[in-house]
């Protein structure tokens, strides 16, 4: 079975560091929404942990964005073209039915086109829409007095909270699908191994 080098070292390091950041944010966010779920006893420590890992996520996003911008990866791997749009029904049919029949994936990745049309749609939506929303609203929450005029312009704390939480729910939903999709390689661990070694089968 042939192998392709699809994941450069900087992106692999970013991926796993970002995964740790997201995990901490989800765990602390759950307790902030449902205080009866105890992860940390001290509420102030919980808020600070969520806040500082939120800053870490902002830094992580900026690294991802500028890395792909400088290397040209945004256009190659995330922006959808006409061919991507045309291939979406076939790709969706594969995930809904063909994969369970043992049929081959109609998409063959390459170093210049790593993601199929549905992956591009999901990844670009999350990374270019929902992550910026989470980061931006989280920054506003980090200092309510300093950013009060911005918060007021958005409709107040309740609206800001609703936007932040709704985007977080979408992100968690995406993450669950992402984890499932990571098991759909030639072997259940193939894609995970690829994100460690850089090589995909």
C-alpha cells in the first residue's frame, strides 16, 4: 500500500496542541454551564483556566491561519472550487451508503488537495467561521468592563453568551464527527497514525 506525505511537522504539532487546548476548554466550559459537574473545586480557578486556554486557542488559530496563508494552503486545501461542488453528492453517497458496502472512497488525496469536498466544507466552516466566533466572543468575555461598549453593541451579555455557547455546541458536534471520521481509514487508526507520522496510506 502506497503512502503520501500529507501532514507537515508544524501542522502535526499544531493539531495535537490544539486538541489539548480544545479538550480543556470543553471540560471547563461544561462546568461553567453546569456547575453541578465538578471538574475544579475552585470556581475562580476554573474561570481563569478557561480564560487562559481561550487565549491559547486564539494564538493557535492565528498560527493555523497565517501558516496556511503563507504556504498557500488556504486556497489549495480549504477553498471550494466548482469540481468540489460537483463531487459533493457522490462523496455524500459514499459516506452514507457506499462505505458500508466496502466500496472505495471516490476521493484520492494528494499533497496539493488533501481534503474531499465535504471535508473542505466542514473544515472551512469550523476554522473560518465558528472558531473565529468562539475566539472573538471569548475575548470579549475575558474583560467585560474593558469591552463593555462592544458587548453592548452586540446586544448585551445574554446575546454574547448565546452566540458563544451556540458556536461552542457546533464545534463540539463537529469534533464528534471528526473523531468518527478519523476511524474511517484503511485501518481504524490509520488517520490518527498519519497525524503522528505525517504519512497517510
